[in-house]
C-alpha cells in the first residue's frame, strides 16, 4: 500500500496517525499483510484498515471520546492492579486498546511498559500502530480466531468483525455497525485493486 492510497483511505485523518508510524510498526509483526497470495495480502491490509477506520472515525480519534467510561477499564482483580491509575486504561490508538490487562499483555508482547505508561499509545504513533497490530495478529477477542488468521485462512472479513467487536455487533446485535465496517472494507479493497472475497458478514 502506497502513502497515496493510505491518504485516499483516510482523507480527514488526524496527523498523529501517520503512514510513517504505520510503516515503523510493521517490523513487530512481519507476517502481517505479507502472508499468502497478493490478493490475500491486499485483503488483509484492507480488512485491518477498515476495522481501524471504524474504531477511530476514519483515523480521527486518538483516544476514546466518552470520558465517562475512563474509570471502568481497571480490573483490580489482576495481581498487578492499575499502577497508572483507575482511569488510565481507556481506549487509545487505531484499535482503541482498553483495559489494564490488555495494556499489560500488549506491552509485554512488544517489550514496552504500557501498564506503567499507557499514555505512550496516544503520544507515540509507532507504539499506537503496534498495539493495533498486536491485537490483530495475536488476539481473538470474542471470536474464535485472530483477525490475521481469519484473512490469511480465508474465513472472511466477517470473522475479523467478530474478533474485534462480535459480542456487541454480530449475530444481529448491531447490523448497522457491521454494514459500516463492510462498506469501508469494500471501498478499501477497491482502492488496493483487489476483490473483497466471501463471508463479509458475521
């Protein structure tokens, strides 16, 4: 994906979400958009960016907009608690990383102390992109597979939605949100010059 294509996908993006930040983050997960045929690689890039676009309003929002939710993302049942504070683990970055246990797991995987300094995700573009790639490549969320595996094994875009927000959107829970993600994915595959594939819905 070229910088021009990236800019075409996100015409109103926040300058924080830079193409160079995304490129700098790719080294953390070399298999991302780099596995399988050219079609599969482009489909994975489009699927990742479509979900990211949905989560951030087109790469506009760096942090979660509803500040009333901020104190809710601390699970004191974890042995390490919430060293950065009760309200420090709100959604940040391209996939809106939230909860102390996700900051801990992402930080451990990336070799960065995100539990102690979650603000890195909103202050460092490469770190922000890395947390999104961490989730995409390693976490299945409410789904049964990682979004990366869903695309590489051709389970379809619908399974990426299920892994990111399935418990709130899939199985008829919020068809408008699912449709929004699918529309964006179809638009992005067009920009990248590939087909969207099958199984678009969850």
